[in-house]
């Protein structure tokens, strides 16, 4: 079988530049992931930044480079398109790739800039045979799949509270935590309440750092706390149940399980198990899109959860702009 022809659109940090960061788990960039997948042949990359194109020549010699994505799609006719451009470009690029007849599409998160755009994409793609994967990568981590299984069998009892810590933007980073909660628990939010954290000013353009609460369908509450990225980056959550907890740390690489134990007549948390697994932030999405295409399956991360994340985060922002007013979360998609 011939390998699938792949094009990468956008060669910034996760598209290419993280490949030089030896502190990350390989493959570290989408270009590196494509190079290392035996089912894939990377045929081209596209980027509007001409200076970056010169860097691509050094990083990926022999690969065709384009400054115009439409020309690249017309000439290369790839099977897989990986969209790693800025969020503001996602909607137009997804439409462009879809209209070019691409069979498999991977897009970086968040899905797009607005619910309106997300719903338009959903209507366009929902009755097609295109496999669309959104790179909320922790859905592909074996550690998270195991945590989901353990929670579903009641390892920590009934979930009561979930605490989340993030830095560098609500949509940019807290969205990962929210998507992981929906994946691990199967629960969605019913209400949102938030306030803008004005002491944490570092976040991507048009993003926010918000501290807030979500109430889930089962009555459990989720707390989001933002931190100053200038001090350190943080991405952690702790899920508290009635008989134990699981703390997920180190950006999703470490799970710490604790169980409730009676000590001197007081129920306390006692250490039970540490599990550490480091996995690539890009490999899983490429494996997922190929698996789903070949086996006719729906991906574990795509348009639906990507839109649900946007709806929920928008509700937190709406609340914050209304002085913390408790705001209903309505999933109309």
C-alpha cells in the first residue's frame, strides 16, 4: 500500500519549531510526526511567512514548500492535511482543505474563533466522509484512557469536585483541561460563573485569564484558577471523589491516585499509586486520523467536543463580563 501523502499548513511552534526542543517528547512537531509515521509521506508544507519558509528548507530538505496553500493543495493532491496555523485562520483553512477533497484533516485547537464559525463547519462536514480530528491530544494519551476507565468503574467513588490550574489563556490552555474533563467524566457543564484575573496579563491575543466555576450535570463543580505564565507554566487538575482522588500533573504525564483511609478516627487521603507516562503531543492525532479513516470509525476528538469546549468557555467569558453572573451553558450543536 502506498503511503498517504501529507501536507502541513502552518510551520510555527507546533508545526515545526518544537522539533528543536529536546525537552519535549518526540515526535515534537507535526513535521517530525509525519516524517516518523511509516504510513505517511510528507510531500509539502505551506506557510505565509517567507522567512519561515527559508527555515523549512533547512529543517525539511527535499520537501516542496509553498506560500499559497491553495496552490499546494491543487498541485500536491494530498490525502492528509494538518492545519497548524493560527486560530484566526482555522475556519478558512478547514473550508479550503475540505473543498479540495482531502480525505483526512487534523486541526490544532481551539477549533476556531467563534461558535458561529464552528457550527458552520459542522454543517458543512457532518454528512461527508471526511475524517476530522481536533488535536486535544490528551484524548489520545494511554494514561488518560486508563484514568477514564478507572473513574467509570468507580475507583474514587462519586465525583464531588474538580480543581484545575492553568496559565497562558482560557482558550489556549484551559480548553485542554475542560476537554479532558468532558472526556474523563462524560459530563458537561450546566452553568458557568467567572471573573477576569487582572493580575495575570500574559495570554494570547483575544484570549482571557479567568478564574471561575462550572457546575456539571451530576452536580459536581469544577474550579478554574489562572496563574502567571511569567512565573511558570502550569496545567494540572485534581478530581475528588467520595472514596479517593486522582491528581493529574506535569501537563498530563503523571497521575497520582489516593484513597481515603481512616487515621486516628479521621478520614484522610493516603497515597496509593503513581503512574508516569510521557507521550507525544502530536503523534496521537496522526495515528487517530489514519485509524479512523481505515476502520470507518468516529474520532475521539473532533467537531463535537471542539464546539462544546468553545460553548463552555464562551459562557465563562460572558459571566466574567457580567461581574460573575451565573450563566447557563447551552449546547445547541
